[in-house]
C-alpha cells in the first residue's frame, strides 16, 4: 500500500495548547536566544525543541496526487487526478517551442509577461465584460495553485476566518493553514449541491476575511447561479469581506449552463479576487501558469508574496499563453462539446457498474455514492469506508478514484462518496469500463 497512509486528514488535527504555545514562541526569538547561549549542546537543545513547522505538521500530502502514484504502482486506470491524458492543442505547443527558439528564456517581469497580461485582460473583457488594468490588477503565478496561496497570504491576518463550501478542492485546507486562516465550512448538499442560506449566513461574522468560491466546482460539478452569487454578494458586503473565486473550469460547462464570474456581480468588482489558469482550459496542467485578478491594493500585496515565493512563472510558457488566450470562441465550444461526450460516457459506465451518480453541470468530475457496494473491508482497512473502497478499487479492480472524505473537513461526511474524472481518452474510459465488469454491487 501507500508509503503515506491514505486517509490521514489534512488540516484537521486539533493543535494542543502546548503546541500553540510553541507556535507562538517561534519566529526569530529562539534563534536569537540560541546565538547568545553559544555552546553546541545548548544549540542542540534549542534546535531539538521543534525541528518541523507546526503548520506543515497539520496536513498530509495531497490524497489526489497520492492516488495517481497508487494507480501507477498497481497498473490501474487512473480516473483520480484531473489531468488530461490526451494531447494539448498543437498551436499552443508550437507557440511554446517558438518562444524557446526565440530566446524568451530569462525571467519575465515578476508579476507576468506583458503579452500574457494583455491577453488575459482582453479575454476577460470579451467573455465576462469585466475591465481589468493589466498594470495594477493582475499577477501571473505558477499555476492557480500559487495564485490562490499568494492571494490568501496577501490578505489573511491572525484571527481571520474564511468561509469554505464543502465538499471542497483539497488544496483549500492547507491554503488556510499555511496562510493562518480559520476555515468555517458550509455544506453543499447532493444531488444538486445546494446550500442552506441560513447556514451560510451563520458562517459569516466580524472575523470573516473572505469566502472561497469555486465555480464550476471541483468535485461536485456545481455551477453557481446568479441568484446564489447575489446572495453571497450580500453577505460579503454586509461583513465587509472578499470573495476569492477559483474559476479554473470556466469553459467546461454542460446543458447550456452559464459561468458568471463573481467580479461581474454588482458591488463585487472591488471585493473579488479571481483565480484562474491555463491548466484545464488548454490541457496543459504541467505548464504551471495561472493568475490572480484583484483590486489594486490587494494586487500589490499578492505581487510581493508571489515575488518571494516563486519570482515568476516560466517565461516561454507565458509567451505561449498569450497565443492560447487569443484562440477563437470555436476552441472553447469544441472543448465543452468534447467534455460533454466524455461526461455522458463516464456517467453511463458508472451507472452501469452500480454507482449512484451526481450529474455535474460543469468541470470534469463525477461525484458518486458507493453505499450499494459490498467488498471485503477487512482486507482494505482504512479510517473511513470511502478510503477502503478506493484501496479496493485501485488494488483489486484496477481503477483509481479519489476518496470522498478528502473533500470534507469531517472524513465521515464523505465516507459514502468517491470522485472520478473523465478528462481522459476514449481508450482510457473503455479500459475502466472493462475493469468495472469485475465490480459487483
Ligand atoms: N483549482 C481547482 C478547483 C482545481 O481542481 C485544480 C486542479 O485540479 C486547481 C485549482 C489547480 O490548478 P493549477 O494547475 O492552475 O495550479
């Protein structure tokens, strides 16, 4: 089985009073002190107090990425991690090759190469009708992962709370811990993943700094409606807080659903941080190009954090990104049509194999319920049923999925769910179908 056990919770272990004391005593204090007591023995005693960061100890490595390693180990069909196994668009790859040949090989401006910033601004205005200043309101980062982390570090202070819908994309847990925010979770309920307005309103308060939104949503496929966004807007205005909106799946939509950015909702332009990137729209998850669009003062803060975290994203890939963002609307239509076919295919495979499926309206994942299945749970021991099922599925059946508990604060809330992705070739989906033939309800 895995070297790191599946199912160890991320960001959920309570920090004891003792640990808290240690945490608040760290910083430069102990280092300065150890210099004063300069014997090696005294230094070792100081160092021995805490060798690892309390923050880093509060979460494990990503369960999703761990599932990909398990898929490789067991030769399983990988329907866990959301990366396409088909080719990226030729013209985008050619632009990257050309950029390297043209010697765009040194650091770009730390907050992003001008051609890419201009292309992002032009596209955001064209598709969402929101005007952004490329000089003052935009930061290119190493993927939307860094854009999210840099944004949180740019606005969070000790004592700040963030509101997070759950199930949530697993990065938001460690993002909260590393930036120092306390998360307040609000449930999205299947099958439509609606939220209770009273529960959401109760999660906001004087300490709320931001709400984290992800639309279209991973893992549920929910696409927030205008009415829902307006309800969230009213809470943001009432409690004077930001909305950080992860819109990385903006072009992967089904059934005529429309993506509306929170930045477009009346009254939210100056309270919204839009996180986006190239990974999903252009099938280049390995390029690590993403961005944060934010009001000028927030952007100044994001740019400083970003500069010292990473300096900048890969210069030739930013250059190629400028071309990608200028692709015609037919590119995005064809992307959505391709994924609609894959969604239909995987929905039918999963339903045919006994899963209860929740049909997504956007993004490229299907959340399922596994309550109907029986397997030898004693052979696949785990802290929750979904993790046991995921182990059984990858080891015995030969298909990798993501255990539902990795998307919840309390693992038990996701214990009857697992997530599959369909950003895969037809052959990959067909191979999964063949293996599911050995799965019995
Ligand atoms: N945000 C969401 C909601 C995701 O699902 C993912 C990847 O699966 C990311 C961000 C990561 O994006 P990037 O590759 O730009 O860092």
